[in-house]
C-alpha cells in the first residue's frame, strides 16, 4: 500500500493562537518592566508593538548639569587668571633637550591621558564617560597641582618643565581614586575630589 501525503488534508497548527499567546506574554512582560522602572526610564523601554528602543537610560537632571558646568567654568577662569600672572622659568630650557626630562614628561602625560583613560573603559556603562572625565581630571589636576606646588614650595608661581612633570605625578593619585569612584559619584563631586 502506498501512502500519499496530502498537504491540504494535513492538520495545520493554529497560528493565530500562538501569535495571540506571544502578544499577551509580551504585554505582561512590558507591564512588569514598566512598573519596575522610574518615570523617566519608562519611555525608553521596548514597546509591545515590537519597536526596539534603548533601555535603562535616564535623563540628566538639568540643575546638576548646570551647576557642574558653572563650577567648572569658574574654576577654569580662576586658573587662567593665576596662570596669566605667572612667570615662565626658562633657566633650565637649554638642558631640556640634552636630558631625558622631555621624554619622561611625554611618557607620563600619555600615561595620564591614554593609559588611565582607556583603563577605565572596562566598565560597560561608563566607558566613554571614563575617557572624558579622565581628561577633565588630568587638565584641572595639573593646573591645580602646579599652582599649589609652586606657591607652597617657592612662594612664587613659576612655570617650568619640572613643575609640569611633578604636577602630572600628583594627578596620578587622583586618577587612581577616580578608578574606585567611577559610577558612584557625580561630575561635580569629581571636580571636588580633584
């Protein structure tokens, strides 16, 4: 006896029931996710219609962003004023090329910007922020360290190559601290740490 498969007579799975079940499951999952997030995160969750949007994004708080920007701007204006009145010390400039101080400085500066910056990118959520904040910390920290070291050590603010090198070493301690604080502190608190 020969069996012939008739596709038209074969029982078909109920497609409408499985689609309806998956829609209900998606709606329940969406409702559960929506209730677990705060109001500013709810708009970023994937909708039951199947649209894919970014999840777990929060909107920045405008007051804190404005305060951070204003505080950073004021600090930089103070630094510009102090550096404008500084004296450039060129007594050791002739020995800079013959010694390896310049090579030390380039190595240390690269370690501050590139080394520490990309070291912090292992954190998935804070990778790009880590590079930006590392640069902010390094720039502000070098300026602040130069001002403190010159006024406390010499009594007068002079800019020379050794002051730049020592300021970069001082910033290394702040960047190591930033590695432990990343993701836990706000940008304004980072400026206070510097």
